[in-house]
């Protein structure tokens, strides 16, 4: 249980406001990581293949 922390949180009912709150929490968490941890996390989330697919998708959508 030492890897988890119990917290109490208030969550907006509005989906947009909830998404905005979640994004701000994620940004804060990422900023607390070391530069090396940030790099590893970015690589996990933005794998080269995913980036290529996203670029293709945006090109088709907005190109």
C-alpha cells in the first residue's frame, strides 16, 4: 500500500470542466517528474508509430 495515496477530491459534473481539471492535474504530475522520467513517459505515450498515425490523421482532416 506504500505506492498509493488516499485522497479526497471534488469532481465537476460538467464533462468539459472535468476534462480541463484532469488535464491540469496531469500537467502538474508530469512537471513533478525528473527530465529522464518525463522523456520515458513521452516515449511511452507518443511512440513513433503513433506520431506518424496522428500526423496522417491530421493531414487528412485538415490538409
